[in-house]
């Protein structure tokens, strides 16, 4: 039979750091920013020991430090994580008959044909551990969605199977926010329609969801409730739709000249990334976080261009929407690029591509 495995490395970034510093094993480890909780930065990841105190990704580093005063706080080292990730993906690709679809640094789908998928999954875990000393959890499914959700039941370092046969038994009574691709906001909108559980979503008439979510996403949420969707793993190389950079300022920007300079610096960094892709820019999004913590975005489609000066001018135009005199805590800029004709379609679950 054909199966989908979802391989997810356990506490990946923290685990890489512990491998480099074995004396940290068993201690609460937090990775974020430059490793200084006195600076403005957020948690990139935390070890299970730190998570036990309520520390999670995206939490301000200073709050995480308060929750776990004895935690070891380390700076982000992207080069080390990328190297470890590439080694893991190489291991997955070396498995017999495996088709590998990389989702990020620490996770991938693996398409296989096997009589005993659990045995294959344990073989994958052993191969990753032997090569990298990193543990992973494996979800087994008959669709990509079910495999992804199954992984959560296998953590840490375990294996769990979730198929059409046991989907409602396992997931039916759970709130919709526990579904992959459904967060608190969408869950709240579903609740207004009287849909609170996965079973209720699975039983919902897809057309009933169209007025709330639109003709594409409405039926897709109903499909998600059933765990249905694509079952084929696609190893077409992933192509970035865009590149983004952002900066959190240690001191709020209060002068227009400071903001203008920061936007130009961000644009230069983003353009360096875009040039390496060799594709024109077709849209820009500027993210502004005002003090204390209010975020707004300004987005605009632009005529396709590879002219740095043109993109910079468009970015500066977007920055005109920043409210004068309001302290700016963070700025981010994203450039969307034209996609090649042979790019993998629907490469994110949140748009129903799978």
C-alpha cells in the first residue's frame, strides 16, 4: 500500500544546540535573538524542559527568562540549523523507495509503498538518529493532512497512524483549532456557525461555509475536517514565492529620517535575496509594529520589475503610510516574485493546494 509519512524532528533547534553542548542535556534551553533577554527578541524554540514552564515559540525573550530563571538562553545560529537540516533530508532521501517533500528545516513528507508502515517509520527514525543523533517523530497517514496531524500524537520520538478508519475516533471530539491549518481565529468563525468540534466540521455541508469563508476556502475547511485531501507526496523542488526581512529595533524609531533609512536598509537586504533568484518582483508588503505592540501591514502589487531602484522607490512609497510621530518598534519588508511555470502548485496547506 501507498502511505504518507510526516517526519518531524523533535525540539529541533534546541536539540542541535544540545548536541554542540552536551552539558546542556536535561536542562531548560531557550534559543532566541542574540541570546540576551534584555534585548527585544522572541523565542525561536525551547527544549521540552523549558516548555514545561510555559515557554513557547514567538514569546518575548524577556518573558521567557522570567518564567524560567535558570534557563540557558542561546543566540540563534541559522547556519548550524540549516546544515543539520540538510543532513536529515539527505538521510530521508536515501531510504528505499522514498519520495521526499521538504516542508521546512525540521519536517518533511515521505511517500512510500510498504506492507508495514510502522516498521518503515522506525527504520527512518533509526537512520536519522544514527547519522545525526537527532530524534524525530513520525506520523503515518493515507493523506498528507492525516499524516501531519498524526505526528502530534507520536511526540516525542514516537510513531502514530491516522487514517480514514480511525480519523473521527481520534479527532472527532476535539476542537477545530487542533486541526492543521485552523487557528484560533478560524475556529472562532466556525463556532459562530455552530461548528465547534472536528466531527461537526466533517459533517458540515461545504456550501454552508461558503458565505463565511468563500468558494475555495469554505469547502476546503470541510475537507480538512474529514482529514481528506491529497495523498501524493510531491518532490518537485520548492520555489520561494517571496523573500522577507525584518528588524526589531532596540530603541523605538521616532524620527521620519530614521524610518526612511531603516526601510531603505531592509529593501537593500531583500533585493540581495531576490537578485539571487533571478525573478522579477511583482508585489511588496511592509509590516510596521508600533509601540507597544500594534502591528499593521501595507501591501501593493507592482508591475513586474527587476530594477533595484524601481523596487526601492515602491518600498519608500509604501512607507509613506507609516503614521508620523508614532514610535516604531519593528519594520519588515517582503518582496513577492513571479513564479516559474514549473513550480509546485499549492505548496502550502492554508490555501487548499494539497
